[in-house]
C-alpha cells in the first residue's frame, strides 16, 4: 500500500495554489469537477503521492460543511489498494465502520470508498483503486 494522496479542503483552489504551487513549488497537473461529491479537485504530485486540493462546488457539499466547522485543513488521507472490494470486505469483517459499503467513482475515474473516522482514530480514510493501471 501507499499514500495515494492527502485531501486538503480549501475555499478556493486558486488561492491555495499561491502556496502549494507558486511558493512551495508543486505542479498542478490535473483539475476536474467530481459532480457526485460536489467538489472541484486539483492534483499536485509530491514524490509517489499527491496533494489533492478540494474546493466545494455548492453549499451542501461535504467540503462546505468541513470548511464551516474547521476552516480548512487535512480532510482525508487516501490509501491505494489493489482490490477495493476485498479491502472493504476485510474492514467490514473486522467490525470497522464504513461510509461506503460499495465503491463509487472518484477523481480520475478511480474507484473510491470512505471509511468512517470513528474506526480510524478520527481520520477520514479514503480507499482508492486505480483502475487506469
Ligand atoms: Co481524495
């Protein structure tokens, strides 16, 4: 396994790129809107991982709620797995609380599923299966 990306919530990707892009020196290689999750994402590779900037596209986006409560910060950590269905079943069998029982389509057409922070020390964990590999 590896850390696929760190999801960071922001009110404005454009504003955030002044830090992560211009000042720190990461490159924004991919931007897209994920309609289902009501977010716009920007992907900035860092080593074998990425920083994923998340900007809400509507007031009822999960990211809007997060920003209201915390004003930004790390929203989730995403771990890449070879087989997301197997990984979900394994967690379920271990009694862990899942947000998504079945995978859905996330950014870049990957299969993703979220594990509840209650089961992961307060961390929202995203499982990612890269189907483009
Ligand atoms: Co993510």
